[in-house]
C-alpha cells in the first residue's frame, strides 16, 4: 500500500534548517497495522502528514498503491486523499460549528454522495461507534472519548483503505484510550490499513509492527508477536 | 452541498454575532443610501423619456454671440415658427406660449362672472395642435384638432376636476383667462406624468393667444425678429433617420436669411435634443427644476464610495476573523474539500450576509424616502419598488458580495491544512495588518473628505444668508397682480388705501424686486454716443418709491421723482465703473440710451445690490420707470411681523381688485429660495458625511474588538507585569490615531480642491480657512477615540488571569 524510499523533508525558517525527515525508507503492506514511535520532534507528525498527502516531501519517492505521488499538485492530492485516506488526530479536530452528524457527513459531501445515501451511511457508522444518541450534539457538548469516537467515525465513513492516526489517545484517559484502540483494531481486522503515531508502548502493542524513529530516520522495526 | 453551506453560514453568522451585526448594519446603511441615490438618479434620468418619439424630439434654441459673451435662450421670435415651417417642410414644428401665474375664472356660462378663481403658477401653455403630434398626451375627450381654433382650451383631468367637479362636466364649460380672454373647454387629457418638463395642465389654443394680442403687451413688436421671450418656444419632431446635425447646418443659413446681420450680436439657432433639456443649466425649462449632471454624478460617486466603505469593513472583519476560522478550513481541506469549494462557501456566506443587509436596506430606504425632498430637488413621492430598482438591487447585491467576499475567500482557501489545523494561522498570514491599515486609511480619508465638504458648504450657506445684498430685504411684502390696463388704472387708489394702514411704511409699484431670478437685458449706448456698448445692460423697473421701499443706498444724486421719472435714470456702481467713471458724482448729468429709446439723464448712482443670486456677480444695471410693466406691489412694513395687517392688506386688495386672487410672499423668503439647491446640497453632504462616519466607526469598532481578542494574552501579561489601564488604552488608540493622520493627509488636499471648485460657483464666497481642516481632523480623531476607547477600556480592565488561562 505504502512504499517510501529516501524521503526527505526539510523545514527552512529564516536562520535555521530543520531536517524533519532524513532519507527515510520503509514499506506498509495492505491490511497492516503499524505504530510509529520516537521522541518528540523526531518527525513523526511530519511523516504522517506526508503519508496523508497533506504535505509534499522535498525529495525521495512515495508510492501509494503503486503510484508515485511525490510531486502531485494540491488538487490531485486532495482528490486521492478524500477517496482513500481517513484521519484521526490527537486533538480530534472536529468542526465546532457542526453537529456530530454533520461532522461525520462532511467527507461524504466532498466525495459527492447523495443526501439520502449519506444519511444512511452516517447513521450506520454512528451506530457502530455507539454515538448515535449524540448525533445532534455539538463537539463541545461531548467528552474527550466521545469526541474521538466521532473523529474515528468521520475517518472511516468513506470506507478508506488507509487510516492515519496521530496520537489518537493522547488526550484521553486510559479507559477511553483503550476503547479507541479497540475500534482501530476492529477496523484493521475488517481490512483497513492503519498507521498510528503514538508515545504509548501500551497502545503500540495493538499493532503488528513498530517503526521507531530518531532524528528523521528509522532506527528499527519491531515485529509484534 | 448548499444545505451544508447554508447551515454553517447561518451558524457562523450567529456565532460571530457582533461581527455579523456590524457587517450587516454597515452594509445595510450603505445599501439603503445607494438605493435612495439610485431612485433619485432614476427619476432624474426618466424625465420625458415616455414620449414614444423621445429620441426625435428637439427644442429650437436661440444662440446670441456678441464680442464679449455667448447667450442661449429658449425663446424664439414669434415670426420664426412660420419661417421654420416654410424652410424645413419635412420637420414637424410645434409652438407654445407659456403663461406664468395666470388667473382662471370658472364660468357656468359665458355671461355670468363667477367667484371661482384660481391662479396657476405653471402649467398654462397656449399650444398649437402640432405640439401634441410631438409630445405624447392621452386624450380622454376631444383631440389635438380642437386646438386649431381660437377660444378653445384643453384641460388636464385633475385640473378639470378641481375647476368643475368632474372632468365630464368640464367639457364645453367656460374659463376666463386673466379676466379678459374667454375660452371654452374642448378637450381633456390625462394628467402628465410627474417626470416631465412639460407639465401641460391648462392648454388654450395658440390661436387664442394670437387673436388676443392686445392683452399681451407685445404690440407691433410681435412681428419683429429682434424680439424674443422665453415664453414663446418652438419644438421640432424630426422624421425618422434624419440627423439633427443636418438641420443645424441649414439653421445657420436660415439665421443669415432672417436676422439682421449687421448687428454686433450674431443670432443663430440649433436643435437641443429632448433628453438634454432636463440637464442643461444654461437654459430655463418649463418643469419644476433643472438637474445638474455634475451634482448627479457626484451623488452617484458618493453612493459607490459608501458601498465600498461598507465592503472594506466587511473585508477587514472577515479577514480578521479568518484566523479564527483556520481550524475549520484546515479540517475541511483534510476531509477533501477543494479550494473552489471553500471559496464558494465563503462567497455563499458573504452572499447571505449581504442578502440580510439588502433586506434591511430596503426597509431603511422605505423609511427614508419621505424625507428625500429635503435633500433632493424632488417633490414627488418616488416608488421604492419598480423593475429598475429591483434590477439595481440584485446587481448591487451580487457585486457587493463579490467585492466583499472575494478577497476573504482567497485568503481562507489558501490556508495550508497542516498549519491551519495546528492553529498556526495568525494575523500576519491573512493579508496582514498592512492591507487592513490601507483600507482603514481609505475609509477615514473618505469620511474626512465629506466632513470637510460639509463644513465648507454649511459655512458658505451661512455666509450667503447673512451677506450684505446691498438693500434691505426685511419686512417687504410682495403682492403679485397684473399689468392689464384696468389693473394699472386702479393702482393709485389702491396705493392710497394701503398707505392709510398703520403697518405700512411705503408702497412701490414695480415689475421685479432688486434681487430676483428674472433678468431683463438690453443693448444700450452711453453719453449721446450712437454706438452701442459691447455688453448688455440689466434693467430694473420701478416707480419713484422703489429705492425707498427696498432701502437702497444712493451714493450720489437723487432718485427720480413722479415728475421726471420718464426722462431720468438711476444707475448702479458697477455700470458706472464699466463706462469708465471713477466718482459717483461725475456720473450725474451723463446720459444713457436704453435699447432703441431716447437718451435719459442719469440723476443718481446707487450702491451695488445683488441683482441675482450670489452665485452670479453684480451686473451693470439701470433702474428706470416703466409703468406699463408694474404688476407687482411692494409694501414695506413697519415691522417684520405681519400679524393682523395681513388681513387688512387683503381687504384693501379685495376692494380694488375683486376679480383677482391676491398672491403674497415676503421678499426675504423668495430670496432664500434662490439658494434652495445649495441648501439641499449642504443638507445632502451632512447626511452622507454622517453615514460615512457611522460606517467607518462600525468598521473601526469591529477591528478594535478583534484586536482586543487577539491582544487578550498580551494585555494579560502586560497587566500581570504591572501595566496601567491608561497605557493599555494607549496601546490600542495609538495606531488608529496615526492612521487617521495619514488619511487626513489624503483627504485635506482633495477636500480643498473639490470645495474650492464648488465655491467658484459663487461670486461671493468664503475663504477656506485652516480651521476647517483642523476641525475635520479633530472631529474624526475624537470620534475614533470614542469608538476605540470603549473596547480598549474593557480590554484593559478585564481580569488578566482569565485571559491567560484561556490560551
Ligand atoms: N512548520 C514547521 N516549520 C519549521 N519546523 C518545523 C515545522 N513543523 C515541524 N518542524 C520541525 O520538524 C521537526 C519534526 O517535527 P514533528 O512535528 O514531525 O515532530 P513529532 O515527531 O511529531 O513530535 P511530537 O512527538 O512532539 O509531536 C521538529 O524539530 C520541528 O521543530
Ligand atoms: Mg507530533
């Protein structure tokens, strides 16, 4: 599904150059659940943004489903992204002005699904995430765990092949965190590929494989038993 | 998709309530102002467009070129009509004779005099049938053909109803014009639309005028090509496909054929298109007012600028708000929204706000319309909703949406999703403060410009109202009568009865008060020379009490007396100087020939008085006695307070002139009327300056409240570190003060230039002092401080712990 080689990302500000990704290479197979770990500032989020086609690498190659996407323009990336990738963030990133239902509906709107069909799909997903009873609430009216369930619902509503999660449990207590991890595991078992950044060894254990990063490079890859 | 846009737009409007209110209020005020301006322009430009041949109708204008000046007249010599018809057989010519202040007596039958008398200030036109082949009127009874005969007349429906009860009963009824000319009603037309310069109301046939020459005092001169009066006008309807220019060329030949070419003044004619008649300030017209295209354009410009100001507010506030919306935009992008979709969304939201503003604006305009006549020269009630105004509103709303929404939509949609989500979008990224500063400067420059214009216009109007006009306009009552022979014969008795009233100081019979909008000019010669002087002489006529009644000041000599009034003349200082005399006393005993008359001896020189409005300079003027023209009685009262003596004067009038209705007015009031247009203009400036200030303050308030939110943390930290309230208020107002000063640097020269130009319309005008500009800049700084101050103080006095915690 994903194959990156010699990926480089350098942030340049007025006087400092930060090499966020330094000739990074690895591969993620279809149906895998991979955890990315490493100290703060080692480039995990940068990597995830590139994998999610939100950002462009400075050099190197990025094959997504066998297609070279490094160097795609914004429109092409947006197009590929909205049909293939779902996101879960540490800070949930729900739109405050929209209800639970409307937040989850959003990706469907952008992929052009008809209203009647949207309603059915969203309700299905909300059911699955056990958040249906909150469909007309606004994000601020929900607990952190509930908000993250909505965010996961929104990430999966389009049936993406790949879910990228950046510290999805970072803002949650352990029981809510476990719940979210269980959701991701379930999705993975149904065939969705997952790449998850985490600081938690506990959460990492849900995955099949851990990629450990240091200063923008992979240091090792642990295979889980 | 649109439902989603709609929901989020509505919620955004609600969520940022104060911003939305500011945006909607600002836009609504601006849009209402432009709607009103549009209605005014629409009305002015609609004059006489309803005639089906409007683009083929022309007025024959007379042009007099002398070595020193060029004059334009609507009046055409009486014999010209027949000559025109002869020489231009392919053109339809129509002629009319306009009568001011005619008295009409309603008669049951031709023999009994009734007491139903009406004075028509305007709308009385002796017209030939061709006039109505040129201009469209709707015939309810009769047809244009009835005007072929003398003694027939056509009435407009409402006038017929006023005189006879119903228009049906008016048919075949009789009217007596000015107690002399008997006419029979032979046709009724529907009332002429109000947007016409041809307010046909009472229309005797032109033949009636021709067959009653003795009442119009033209005598033999009626056949003279040298005489013309603005009351006699000729109109032309060109055949299709004929160019006015080709007629104009032939009119040159025509003029050479009929006018005496040896005279110093060369007369010729040209055709003035109907569509220009309402706007040509060189000429008089028959309607209620002439519009100045420059004023209309200024008005349009003000409308556009006011909407731009409101758009600037909108842009400023929405880009300021954009930073707050970064996260939403980022998430939408992550979810797959394209730039176009985001832009559409922003434009959609803008459109919704503009739509709300538009609806509010229509309401405001509706409330404002009844007050329109105070600022525009429009007496009719305009209709707010018509095809034109709806179209205008729709177009304006769309254009405003694009103007206001386009830039914010570009800014918002260009956010990088990763940064937007991380809330890294700060102010410097959204067009930065610098753009906003430029826009605020523009806004302030415009409102200061209007403040400057208002101060100067108001100052000039005060100056005029209190200016020395060279005679005493207070406590002079004017009674408009007639100058037919019966009326003139009764004047002496009338006067002696008037003088018996205790309130009356003196009485003078005249044609015209010293200051009036009428002018009577003639050629003249000085000191027994045979050659005419190369400039026109202005005439005022009055009896021997003229100078006393109007409080004029004699510089030398005396006023003429009853005994010598026919042979003597009094001149003004300007005429004296123009003929090259330095000392008033030297002028006494010299002679003047007025027109083709005999030489008269100068017996006195009066101090200059304003002949016309203060727009014009003082003209070389002679005062002569000319009893045949005395239709006006001027009564100097002992006090300005008329009280009971008004009734007494009325009784004296009724005793001597039972068959005439008395028409009275005070001289000072009629002089003030000269400046109606300027008065309106200065009122207009006041209104629009106020609107501009309100709009820019709304914008400023919005920006400062945004700044207050943004600087929340900074203010909190500063306060924790010990900053005082004052120093924090200073933090907010410092920047805006600088911006206002920059705006002033733009507005001051522009204001000086524009208003200096405007003042050139007046021969007597104020100097633009530095204080005008100081006042303008102080006013806007103070207004801005008041606006900023409130927000700044509430930010400065907020609890710092709260603001720090929320970060
Ligand atoms: N927009 C940016 N401009 C400049 N430097 C950046 C930018 N974004 C990230 N960096 C730098 O790139 C490096 C990698 O950042 P990144 O956010 O990927 O780290 P991370 O591994 O996700 O850290 P954390 O675990 O704290 O989230 C850091 O040194 C960071 O300072
Ligand atoms: Mg990170």
